[in-house]
C-alpha cells in the first residue's frame, strides 16, 4: 500500500520559485577554497552560512556531491541577500549538464525525504 505524502513548503522555502531542499553531509560547498555551510539548494540557487559578508557575483564557488558518480560543479553565483551570516544566491549561466546534475540531486533528496516520511508514518501507525 502506498501512503500519500505531502510536503508543505512555507513561503520562505518557496521564495526561490523552485523546490528547495535542505542538504545533508553528502553535499558540500566552498567559496574561495573555504568551506561554507550549505543550508539548502534548488535548481536555481543556494542558501548558505558564512562568517564573511558577501555581495555581487561570486566566481569561485564549488559544489561537491555524489550520486551514481561524483560531481564537482563550478557555478557563478549572484548574491541576492546576505545578513547575519546567512546568504542566498542564484546560479548564473549554469550549463545544461550542471542543471541535469542538480535535478538528479534534488530528486534523490526528495525521494529520501519521502522514504523517511513513509517510514516515520509506518512506525507511528504501530508497526
């Protein structure tokens, strides 16, 4: 029996107009060779925490993750906000292959969240 799963998005989560997913330890991001804490990712951008104030364009970002193979994306980022150590940025000029890799990552994370929600619901129902 398939259990219907609904993922609710707050207005904050939906602001980027693309599905934003929180990330885990399998997705890492660096700027200028320094690791930043990646908060969430979508096909159009990222949110992250850093101790540096950032604005404008970021040319030297790297995003690493592994699915069926390892990916190393080098996106240009346009910072849309940065306050209190939390920043948001949009991807600029990503290649078609990079978009496909991000789509695959986001679908993989969504599937994992749905599986976890189903498992939790199953356990709550008295397994």
